[in-house]
C-alpha cells in the first residue's frame, strides 16, 4: 500500500501529464483550425481528432472549477461518479478506459 505522500505525488504527476498532453493536443487543433480557415480540408482521421480535442477543451471548463475553488477538489470523485465523462480524455487512466 502506498503512503499518503506517494499517492499525492502520483496524483500531481497524473495532472501534470494530463495538462501537458492537453496542451500538445490544443496546439495540434490550432494548426488544424488554421488549415481549415485557409480553405484546406481535413482527412477523416484529422477531423475525428479535431472533434475529440474540441470536446476535451469544452470538458475542461467544469473541471477547472474544481481546481480553482479552494477545497473543491475533494468533491471531484463524487462529481466523476455522477458525470463519468466529465474529464478530458488526456486525464483518463488505463483503468478508466
């Protein structure tokens, strides 16, 4: 069994990697949007990726409320039980997939 300090460190790493992946996806979506605005078309795979990234960005808004409001992160597990698809896909663990 992991200690409290180790669990906190693992959770912080999880959020760091999730935000890092979300930032990389956002940059990719910005490039795709630039291509769309200049008249290029996207392939089926790129279109699906673009829609997934946009959905993740919209899911991020309620998730940020839990991070910004003090002590509200303790209610995050309850909110995830009520709304399982609330987290962006970059924050999902292997066991959640």
